[in-house]
C-alpha cells in the first residue's frame, strides 16, 4: 500500500509517499508500526505481534485511526534499547500526535539544533 504521509521536520511541513507492506506473518519478529488517520501518521509503536497489538488498539478505542502499517522490520537480535532507538527515530520523523513523550524530546532536540 502507498500512503501520502505528512510530517514536520524542524518545524517545516513535509510530505512523502511511503510504501508500506501488509505482511500477514508478523509474529515473532520485532516491528515498528504506525497508526494512520486520514493519510497522516498519528502513532508509532513497536511490537513482536503487530496484528495482536492493532486489535488491542481497536479494543481500547483511545486512538482514532482508519489504517495501520509496518514502518520497519527490525533486524533479528537487536537489544531492547536498539529497538527503542528505531521507534524514537520514526517518532521524530513523523511527530505523531499520540506519541507525546518522545515528541517532547524531539522538540527539545530540534530547538537545540536550531540554536547552534
């Protein structure tokens, strides 16, 4: 599937077309996934069971989304810290509204870069 993804990079609106794969065999690997609403990434998460995690998001009904997809299949054998780094990278790239904690970190880092 191909999505038009809107995001902010150093405060500037950006757009890109991103091809996402809809793999059905998503268990027992590490994945960074996204929830999408109206062609905009609204949440980035990580899981070894993406389908189960998406079902959990639907059941919880705390995030309004109309589609989801895998952003990155993380190499086998990464540490928990490395997995978190992958997740943070995509959070900083897309600034999804539901990733509040890491968005604040991204804003601080962007401000620091702009001040230099």
